[in-house]
């Protein structure tokens, strides 16, 4: 039943040719700077979270770095000095532009993804 609710809109693929659409991921200025400081690459992947009462939800997570294994991910150059590794099929399932920003808590920083909905 959950699979029927997934968005299946085709999204543009990344290309280095001029005039082609860019990937549907936007970075805040702070995220762009943070990713560049930490090596210039980040990942978008789905992750399963379990609730306290037996429920579970699938979320989209942004993480710094490259995947341990290249299989299962597509490499998409977003802009100068920033490379996105995205779980295969994830952008097509989202069907919309998402924003990646930086959360700050007690001097610690981490990436967040905005503009997505959870899937149960």
C-alpha cells in the first residue's frame, strides 16, 4: 500500500552540457560552504526510522562524504567544488525540488533536507 503513495515523477538528470536542467536539489549558502569545508561531497539517501510505539517511517537524509560503495548511488556534480551522491531512484520518487541546509546545535553542525515528505 505504501508503494502506491510514492511519487513517480521523472526528474531531470545531471549533465555538464550547457542548457540542460540541473538536479532538483538546492543548497543554502551555509550548506554550500559547509560541504566545501568538509571535502566537497555529500549524499542523499533514504533511511528507515522506528518509532517508540512500533511504527516506522522512511525519511530522506543528507550526510557528508562519499558512499562506502559506489553501487546504489549516482554521482551528480551540482556546482563548482560540490558533488552529490544520490541513492538511485530517490530523486524520481521525491518528484520535487528539495533544499539542503545546515542545522546548528551547541556548536555542532549537520545537514538537513527540507521539502520532502515521509513515507510509511
